[in-house]
């Protein structure tokens, strides 16, 4: 008799390099931030993916605020919502009400005034954000409100990773 088992893939970086979030500017409204490249689940065929991340505050004393990590998905086979296009780049969402209607909040990290503090968020289920089913194509959007930019030292600003989950026969 065949038994189903969970198989985890090797973790992969969401952003193309660990340094892409270095010096990410602050956004008091959480509308400006960095979009990741699209992650194509029509190729990966994950039943779920776990998203986690790490960010580092500026070496200059930051202001207490928040780091927010959102996940978005295509609206249909090819249409991205609002300003998103599936290409890793800086983006500014049109308004807070649009942000809240097109993106799912994956992580909300309160920050303090400690320079160089590392902030992490535990793995979050992407499928759970979308009602229990993985979106065909999805992307990550990171924004923060610490006034000073994220740490500018190479590969210290931040990164997110995802680990795919599949089912195998044993």
C-alpha cells in the first residue's frame, strides 16, 4: 500500500540577491517598498510554501515602527494587481485601501530604536493566506516605517526565503 508523505524542497531566496533590500527606504504609509520576482507555482506545483525572513535595522538609530511583508498573486492568468508586474523592483502602491484589497499581510514586525537589530519572522503558510490553496503565481512585497533605511551593509538589509511543500508516495 502506498503512503503519502510530505516532502520539503530546499529553501530558495525570494529576492534575487541577499542585498536587494539593503538600504530599503522607509514608508510611513507602507505603500512604498520592494517587490520580488514572481514565483511560478504552475511550474513548482507546491501544495504549500512556507515564507520566512530576516531584516536588519540601520546602523544609525532607527525610529520605532514596523516592517510589513505582504504576499500578492495574479488576478487571472496574466494580470498583476495595481503597480505590480512580477519583476523585482521598487514599487509604490496607489493607496492604502488598494494595498489592503490586493495583498495579504504575511508578517507584521514591530521595531524599536536599537541600531543594527535583526528582526525575523517565522515561517508563514502561503496557501493559508489564500484560503488553503496555493496561487498559480505569487510575489512578495516588503515595506517598513523605521524612518531610516534598512541596513546598507552588503547582504544585511534583509531577505525572505520560501520552502516548498509537496506530497510524495512512500
